[in-house]
């Protein structure tokens, strides 16, 4: 399995807009990607503008397929318009 953590910093005042786009994306991922085992957005308790997506994929192919979906590509501009900087994305291999 592959774990992904995407840390996103959002511009002041754009949190609601970001959350709406992210919630729509989460619903589509959960409904259409059986190889995506976890896809959940979290908001920091300490930093109001900081969010993370915690993701878990069954395989590298599932991770790659996620990035090629039409709904992921379509969400990009909406999410990007809310960002205060580039996302920090970290990849992890599971330890069994």
C-alpha cells in the first residue's frame, strides 16, 4: 500500500470555497476509486488555514489512476484558486 499526505495552506477568506471543492472531490473519489482505500480531508486545530488530505492506495497503479481521473483534473483549478502556496506532498510505503 501507498500512503500520501498532501499539506495545503489556504488563502485567508477562501476556506469555505476550498472545503466545498474538496468535499465534492472526496465524494467522487470514494464513489469511483476502489483502489483508493482512504481519501479524507482534515483541518488543523492549530493553524486555521492549514489542511491535509490523508490518502491510501492499494497500489502504485491506483495512485496513478487517481491523478488521471476527469474529476480530479476538474477540481484542480478550484482548489488551486484557494491555495496560498504550493502543496507539500509526501509519499509513504506501508510497513506490514
